[in-house]
C-alpha cells in the first residue's frame, strides 16, 4: 500500500453574508473537482466553510444566529459535497458551526470532520481553543465572539486511521498552541488538517497584527517539525464584509518546510504528494519520544491553566 | 525601573581538545569585556563552554572523562570569569559539565547557571532532554554520548527574578521541545537563555541534517512567540576536532522575530536592547493562558512518554 497521500488545500476567498450555503457548497464542489483533476484524493477546506465568518458580529436575534449553524451533517444543502466526494472518490476535511442537543441541552460547537473517499464521515473534532471574547469589545471595528457563540470542544484531540495513515485535525486558533500538535503526536499522527479564518486585526495591536502571516506559518511549521507530521492549513481569506483575512494556505512537510502555498486571496487549490514516511526518520532520531521525552518535568502543563510568575523580590 | 535588558549573545568558535580551561575562560572574559563596551549588562555563553564537546568521543578512561567536569563553580580556573563579572557589573549564563556527590553517589549533569551583576550565582538548571545515545553507534564518525555521560536533570524548568524580569534557562536539545518553553511560560518567563553545541551530522540522515540551521531557528522562534518571551540562543560552532557545528546564534523577540544574529563561525558578540514589556501585549491577547488554555485536553502530554498509534484496521 502506498504511503503517499495525494493531498490538496482548497483555499476560499470571502463568503459574503448574502451568499447562500448552496452557493458556498458549489464553490467547494468546483474546487474538489479541480483537486481531483490534479490527482488529489483528499481535500482540506477552511474553517466555517459554508457561511460568512459570523463571529465578527454581535448577533442578538437567536433565529438569525442559529441560521449559521448546521443541525445535521450532511444536511439538504451540504449533501452535494458528500455526493461529489463519493462520486469522485475524494475525501475531505471541512469545518462548520454545529448545533446539537446533547445531555438534554442545546449546545453549539465549532466543529470539523474528516470524510473518507466514500463520502462517509470517519472522524469528528470540536475546536478546543476558542479565541476572542464572550462580550463585545468597545472600540473594535470587528468583534471576535467565538467564546460567546461556541463552547470549548469536548472530544479532545483524536486521530483516525484513514487515507493509509494516521490522520488528525484541529481548527484555526488551535494551531498556535503547541499542546494541540503534541497530543496528536503522542498518538502517532502523520497528517494534521486544519482550516482557519484569521482577520488581520485579530488582537487589535498593530505590532502583533502586522505579523499575522509570519505567525500563521511559524506555528504550523513548528508543530509539523516537532511532531514529525504533515500539516495542511487552509484559509478562508481576503476581504469579507469589510474584514481582511490572511491567506497563504500551506502544505507543510514533517521537516517544517512549506512545500506548497497559495498565492492569491481567492478560491485556489494547491496540491502536494505527501509521503507519510518522511516523518519516520524524525520519529526515530531526534523526536523519538519514548527515548527523549521527560513527562515528569512537564507536569505544570496540565496542573496550571494561567501563568503565575514568582513573587517580586 | 527600566524594563529593558541590554543583552548579548557571546558565540564561541571551536575549542580544540588541546585548549586549556584557562584559555577558554580568557576567551569568555574577552567577549564579556566587548559586550560591556557595547552596553550589555547580561551575556549568554554557549553550552559546555569551558572545554571541547567531549560527548563526541567514547572515553573509557574514567580519569580522562572526569577531567571534562567541574567539581566546583566557580573553581580555580573558572573564577576569573566571576571576578570579571563583578568588576564589570555584567551578569551571565554559562553551561558546563557538573560532577557532584548527591544522595550518597557520584552524579553527572549537563548544567547551566545564571550569575547576577555581582558575580553571584542566582539560578541553576540541569539539562532535561539529553540527546544521543548511551552506547557508541557503529558507523558514526562522531558519537553523541550525552545519554552516557549525563543523567537527565532533576531540577525541573525553573525561573528566577533577575535583571529586572523573570529569567529562565535551558540547554541545547531542550530548545527543540515545546514543553521546555511552556513550563517556563506558565511561570511567567520573560527571557530564556540557552547555549548549544549542534553538529551538522547529529541525526546521521542527510535530509534532516541539511536543515539543521532552519530547525535551530524554527524551534527558538516558535518557543519565543508561543510563550511571549525573549529567547537568547548561543552556539559553540565551527569545525571542532573535525566536527562541524552550526552557528547562527540569535536574539529572538517575543514576536518570534530574530532581532540579532551572529554572522561568523567564530568568537562573536551580538547585542540587543530587549524590552521585556513587548511580551505583555501577547500575554494579554492571543496568549492569555488563563483565558485560552484548556489543560484537560492536554493530559496525554504527561500521561504518555512515547507515541502510541491507534491499532491498524
């Protein structure tokens, strides 16, 4: 069995508020066809790929807010993507806002799934690291209310055997946290898929925001290298409802090298033949966890949530 | 009180086996004076800075092996560095092989210390992540026997208030492991000092070893950014006893940007004015650990040492 995964990252330009799910899905289907034409068997789509990035607004009307969520997957409007997947024999990763009844209550998550080449869901993840705020911040042109509209994911960081290897996933802000990659690395992950929506004004500090593109790549490259895994990061980007978002979707090798990158801020497909065995030499030498890790020295990572500095002298 | 630390990285070219401690110390003193002349109050020296990098050899003679270790710090030959520190009012970080009697037995560590501007030791660290092997590997031109000559550090990753901020340290291979930075980040670290000796043949795989310089910076830049801290990484480099080692000593800002870098493979001082408050904006926004971290999802990091992949289907 080949250990090469022919993968694509299918970046999306903006989805205006006025664009329907049906239209968004047709864009995804078109890119899936293009990826197939270029030999891909797996396509990674962005975060919240079926609608505009609604956490930028304070939405008080519950019905309006819930119109952005999926109550079934696939549902009537998203089914064509699954049908095309099965027809073409192309699997995919996609992220969406999920509304479910669980434990007797209505719950909302920022969710992603891996779908195999038969159009069947094989894995589900719910975003652990929610950025932004739960209350609107005064003075911000665009809000970032993910902490209001979602609760933190309750499924942990899982991995799944698919596409001939060990696949993992995460979403957007998760990529900045080394714990994300490491928990999957400890489960032998060989490819991590993720989608993101990252506005250039996400912190509100010009010095940080000006480095958004650099930080985007730095986090994914370090996560790939330090865990001997492929990382495929796919943006929704460009100017969406007045908010400018970073593009530069990438396919990163286990060396940490970027081997493919999007060059536009529009719908764009990039591809690479990803040899899962490249990670092996790293896992067997400098990153042989069983030989080199020292978990006793890491206890603070789980015992402490926030930073606590030593007392002032 | 100023929050700017005027810091230097004092890279060393090779130390031949024939060079005495006294000669090595005189090189360190000369660089300390140069750093002082350029306004520095703190100098970061390399790993195992008083001798050649002896773990490249299988040394069977115990007396010969122990000649590379320090049994006191300062000792007669290293004292001039501490005297110069006090005289100039320049603190420093340095790493050395440590031989101690602890718990009724002879123990060996790869150790580093922080010395304040009065020439007094204020913090001590023992390398946690020992690379290489405990037995010689057949077919290697240069061995890497740190696992034979040292035991893993037993002091954890501490931080200390010094130089007007919260200082941390680690050594060489520690810098590749995100846990290193994170444990210090959770203690509010603002500047991490580290020295390294990294031969270009450290894994024995040409594809990995060819990226040594890239990986050197990637790890330190990600560690700095993801923990909102300055990182100062100082090499011993160049061709030492036939082994070529990477240079490119750097001062990395909390943005992850390299703000100073050595351009030679010789003794070379680089400096930067490091504003500890730059990290604050990161710690208060995207890396506000108390708001954003989710330790429950990280448990595997301490519960598992080696990677365990899911069973094959």
